[in-house]
């Protein structure tokens, strides 16, 4: 999973969903996580609005 080239401008905040064991790295409003976790959070409606860009989604 590649990092966004401009993430160093923003402080990194980690959100850990303890009940699920997923760790989401948040750079400002940009989110990096794997596709399975992203789809699962969308399915549950628990993405907390942090979805400006998700990396690692190969179409």
C-alpha cells in the first residue's frame, strides 16, 4: 500500500477500533487502510466521514 506523497505536511493521527482490531492512519482528512477494512466500515456505516481519499484500492 503506497503512501500519499503529501502526507508529511499533516500530523499523523491513528484511530484504532479496538473491537475490530483495525488501525486507521489518518493524515488530516486522508485515510490509508486496506480495501477489506474500508469496505467493512462502509458496510457498517462507521467510516466517521474520513474518506476524502483511500489508497490501496486497485480497480
